[in-house]
């Protein structure tokens, strides 16, 4: 319900979900209700999305998620490399992890992966610490995301701290399974292609097919990641049909946005300002932009589902009359 709709007492609306800046820290934290838009009014929906993306709390959520993503990214890479090398004993899977992370990272891919491989070969204590850090930071990623998605879906009560930890660990495990499945599929495809090419893998055709399959797996993993977050994180039952199309679109848009960001990086010239720390800054900025894209997709899916439910309610009401 819009905050400026005639006949609505703003105090009553604020009593249901406090405005930004008036919230109290607690499990029932929720941002101001989203603005309703007219049915099939595409331009109105675009304007509503624009207004939502300019809200202070949206940028706060995105920055918080970005910081935690940076903290969890490197332990996650170490975990994937360790599983590939020590559990599956597959050098090909380790190579695919390197290529896939190179595909996901916007810049300094060689530098990052070289150091991650060194850490993956280190002592067991380092690997245990990486797993512990991954568990801690993943909950930091999903906690602000849950609050943001609950606000978008109109959920007034967030999960308790313990419930959020359980959901966060389950989602982190789901992301890990997605990543390892993509790695295993790509490594298996490489093995089959090597057999098809009779071991002659040093040619353009093999490189084109292998890279194309890697890109498809990476895109599938991105779509799966968006879907898991949109479907599993809000503290309510979310229909699959409400978030799956959005997850597919956002996966494609996120991939395109990454290439645009890569093209823009030389013009941003972080190195002249931050020096050797430009690696962290560029990753942080990319994580922040990814967070904004994720929240935009969540808002679109919730808005469209709200319109769909309103139409179904109106049709049912008309049928009873």
C-alpha cells in the first residue's frame, strides 16, 4: 500500500512497518512498505524500481553484503581447491576451479588464483581456519539479505538469530554443491572432449568448445545462486514461479554487467588512488554492484507476484459476485 494513498493514515502504516531511520534493532525490523503500482503499468513499475533503488537502506544492505562477500570469497575458493585436490584427487577439477573463479572475478584473476592455490597447499590448520571463517562470513552475507528480502516481500518479522544461522549454513552448503557440480560437469566434459579429440587438445576448436561449456556452467551456477537466495531466504513461502524467471534474467544480466564492469575498470583507474590495494577495492565495488542487482531482482519478483496475487483475488471476488 503506498505511503501517500488517499484515505490511509500514515501513522497506521508506520505502525505496521516503521519508516527508514525510525526502526528499532530487533527481530521484527522491516523497511517501509513498497509502493504499489498499477496493473500492467510497465513504466510505473520501472519508476517504482528506481525509487526503491535510491533508498538509503538498499545501499546499506548492498555495502554490508559486499563486505561479507569479500571476507567469504577467498575461504570459499580455498575450500573448492581443497575438495578438488584432497577429496576428489582430480587435478582437472582444480584447474576448472581456477578457470571458473577467473571467469567470476572481474580483474587480477591470475594474482588471486595463484595465491589461493598456495593456501590450498598449506597446512591443515589453515584449511580448518578457512572453513571456520567461511561459516562465520556466510551468515554475515545472508543476515542483511534476509532483512532486505523480508522488507521487499512485506514480511514484518525476521527469523531469530539461531534460525538465520541454520538457513545461512544451508544456503552456503547449497552454493557449495552448485559450485562443485559445475566444476565436476566441466571436468567431465573436458575428459570426454579429450577422448573425442584423441588427446589433441591444443587447438582452437577444443578451446572454443571447452570455454563455451565452462561459460554455460558458470551461467547455470549464477542462475542457481540467485534462485536459492530469492526462494530460500525470505521468511515466508515464496512460489517457485515467482522467482525462477527473475533468477534466470538476473543471472544473464549479472554476467553482462560483469563484462561491462571489466571494460570500465581501466577508466576507473583504482590503482592510481589505492595503489596495491586496488585488488580489494575493485572486488568490493563489484560485490556492491552485484548486491544492488540482486536486490533489484528481488524487488521485481515481489512486485510482479504481488500484482499476480491481486489479479487472482479480484478475479475470485468477481466470480463470487
